[in-house]
């Protein structure tokens, strides 16, 4: 089978790596750190299966265009991708499906939004309706910061058109979990859960990012939790989508929070999580290409199997990420990582400069992954590898999987 992966980040590198165990893989546009990268629009690539990584082309209808041309595609059409493209629509759909989620209001004017904030207790949560690369969510203890954000979002000052409609939610508290469901339009199978670290700094300080690290397995999760996720979240959502005529074939990523009142949905994404993909998909011991092709065809027949090994990924980011990442810094030390046992680097934001050197080209630059018998082993390998890398302004969190590896060692 020949598979075309669409995208250019660490998630796509991980997908290409694991799909490559059983299939021939090309990645468009990819990046200079991903083998098999080609410079061709997906519409012009010949492949047996297309796997679309990022949310923007999904929301823009790339899956629909490829399907209209007779291609086999793993990824929802624009109708299903609205789950991520419009938080207001997502909240309406999950309410209709009876999925537990935070109470919310949708607003396009300042006064009613302020009025709702004034009824809430901290933490206050303000979200753009539209896509903002994982950065459009403000969670703050400060009512005045939340009130100010309302004006900045609605005016377009903070996030352009993505924030001209906004969602305010009651603030939930508890550990978070990312569960990726592979869906065939009717049924789904769950991949092993992961935990993501969304804030830029250690101890969850600083602004939200696309994700600064992740690990899998997650010690707090057992089989009962996964059954609940299927019964109360993924299943009802797929049925509601179907009832609305939406044939959802792709990943449905549930971002959940375990509150004192039980698990609640924080968000749906319509793709593999980045960086969750980098720690979940490599754990598969069954054939990923086969599974995604079956889902794309509309009937999953195989059951994914996973290894017990632990995986940890640490994102090395460029100076200024997430606000204004600096690019063009020369990356040092990558060659030292070759051959280190249990270490894999996925390339996210990299380019080659005119002198042929690998340089930073985005906010999240390299995903350094460690694997081992325990989370503590995996974490040690990942951080040992990180310590050998450098470029001016490189930063990373030092606490990825720390608490979980202590609780299980
Ligand atoms: P989202 O992009 O919707 O997943 O939000 C990004 C992050 O903001 C989540 O992973 C949570 O850490 C936090 N968050 C979002 N919604 C809420 C909420 N209602 N209560 C508390 N934290 C939230
Ligand atoms: N890691 C969070 C996301 O992919 O949206």
C-alpha cells in the first residue's frame, strides 16, 4: 500500500514513521527532517490512502475534495471537521448528544459576555469559536483579565476573525486526558490514552501552546475509564453526527477532564493530537496503515494491539514560542542522538538554510521521544537526549511525565 500523509509537523513525522512499518509513505509538504517528504499538492499525488494530519486542511474540506476525486481518505469532511472549526457548533452538538461537558454561552457582543462572566467563579474560561492553533483559550483566575479578553477577542485584535464569536465556559478542575478514537462513520476503536502538557512553562505556568510534551500510558486510566469514554462520549457523538447526515471517518480526539463530578469533555479535535500522536501511535503493534484504510473504507475490521512500553515526548521550542517564535537558528547536537537506545526524534519546525544546515523554522522545532519499560525510563532517555541538543533560545519543559513516573516507579 502507498500512503500519502498530509502535513509538516512532528505528528506527521510520527505517522509516517509508523505507517512506514507496513506501507510505502510519502509526506506532503513534510519538512527536511521527515524522510519521504515531497513538494506536491495532495491532489496531484498518487496513493492508495491519504491521511490528513492538521485541522486547517480538514476544516477547509481537503478530505471532501480528495474523496470527490475518488481517493480513499482518512480524515473527516468539512461537515464533521466543524467539531474543531467551531467550538460553538461543537458545544451545541454535544449538548444534543447528551455528552457531559462544561456549561457554556456563545457570544458576539461584549455586554452579554461580561454578564455571564460575572455569574461564574474562577477559573474563568474564554475561547475563540474558530481555529487559533491551540492558543485561543484563556484560563485565568482573574475576572478582569477574562473581561478584557472578551473585548480583545470580539474586536479581532487577539485572534482575527477566529475570535469574533467566542465561547465562555464554567471553569473545570481536574487531571486531563487525551483519547484518540479511530472512527469509520459508524463505529470506533480507541487508541491508548495520553496526557498532554498544554502550558508553556513548568508546573503549568504561562500561556497555552499547541502542546509541550506528552506521555502514554497514563497510570490513572484503566479499562473502565475507556469503556466510559466510549459509552458516554465517542458513541453518542458518532450517533449524533450520523443523525445529522455526517459520515465521520477519521480521528475523533476527546480532550477530557476528570472532575469531582466525573469526566467531562473539554474539547473535540478532528485529527491525531500533536504531540499525543508521537507517544500513542508508536505503541501500536498492529498494522496502522491497515486500520486507517479500513476506517476510510467505512468498516473497521481489525483490532489495534499495543505494546506495554512507555513513551514520553518533550517538545524543544524556539525562543519566543508561543507568542512570536524566532526562526533561522542553527540546530546543534542532532547527530549525537543517532544510535541512542530508545530515542527517536520527530522533526516539527525545521528548514535547511542556504549553507545546508538544519535550522529552526517554527515554534515547536523538535519532538524528542524516549521509550522504555517504565515512564521513568522513557523520561530519562528523552531528557538525556534533550540535554545534547541546543540552539540559541531553545526551551522546553522539565516536568513532562514527572508526576506520573514518580507515581508508578
Ligand atoms: P481546548 O483548546 O479547548 O482544549 O483548551 C485548552 C486547554 O485549556 C485545555 O486543555 C484545558 O487545560 C484548558 N481548558 C479548556 N476549557 C476549560 C474549562 N472549561 N475549564 C478548565 N480548563 C479548561
Ligand atoms: N496537543 C493538543 C492538540 O493536538 O490539540
